């Protein structure tokens, strides 16, 4: 005996008791309208999310800090006890606005210990609170921020005020009896080095370090 043919389902949503059905609406039409609404919603969401995502991740794919070593002076300009103020180019294409002040001295084993393996210590003058320029006060052996009272010790470590981490540093090396300064990098409170600089106000200790993306252009 041949099996009975399967009963074909009705093409109408009302016959299938689909919620929200109305007379004459087909399942195909319902699926088309649902898919169209989801597509429009996805496009609208992308219109808001993609620019924000590009703004957040874009700097990671374009670096403005030069991958060059800049000459800051002969060896005789520096000593292991006091910082010497120098000016380097951060963004050469914008003239004076692209320059930055750094403080440089020779490595001092008694002071620096294992906090660095660089032959010279080159510290950025950008405060790690909101980016204001700090200055080194030799009499107090402190880096002082005039904006919000940030105070740093002789290694650039935070000793007072709102800054969240030590001052950034630069790679250094010696060539032909000249001191050269390279790229900038950031440090956490234990002087652990990060390969790229982070924005001021970005914590780099514990889980905080994973909440802020690296931004090579800052």
C-alpha cells in the first residue's frame, strides 16, 4: 500500500497560527519583511559603530612618531647626577608644534638600579595625568606639573598628585660618542616597559592595562 502523500503546509501565516498574522499574509512575505527589517537595523547600527571603531583602532595602524634615532649631543653634555633639557622632533612635519622637551642624563647604577637597561635615561615632559608639560626642578630633584599638582621623583615615578603612572621614556644608545634618542615607550608603576606609548591618564597596572588600547600616535 503506497504511503499517503504529505499534507502541504499552508503558505499563509494565519493558517499556521503565527503570532501577528493577518489575512492574506504569506510566510514568504513575512520572512522577507523580517529579513529586510534586520538588514536595515544592521546598516543603521554599522553607521554608528564603524566610525567609532575606526577612531579607536585607526591609530594602531598609522604611526607618526619617527622610527629614527635623533642626536641630542655629545657624551660630555651629560652626567649621571643631573638631567639636561633637550628638544627632539615627535612629528617633524608640523615644525615647532611637533617638537617635545625631554630630560636626559647618564645611567646611574645607584639611582636607576634595574629600572632600565638603557645607557642614558631620557624622560618625556608630558604629564601622565592630562598631558601638561612638566619641568625638572634640580633643587628638589623632582619633576613638577604646574597644571594639577602632579609630582614625580627623580626616576619619573609618581610621588604626589593625580598622575596614574610614571613619566614616559625614550630608548637611547651611543654612536660615535654621541647620545641618540629613539622611540618613546610607557612604564607601569613597577617600571615594566610597554612597547608603545599610552595616552595620559591610562593606568597600566594589573587589569587596567587591558582596558586601554595602545596608541602609537600619541
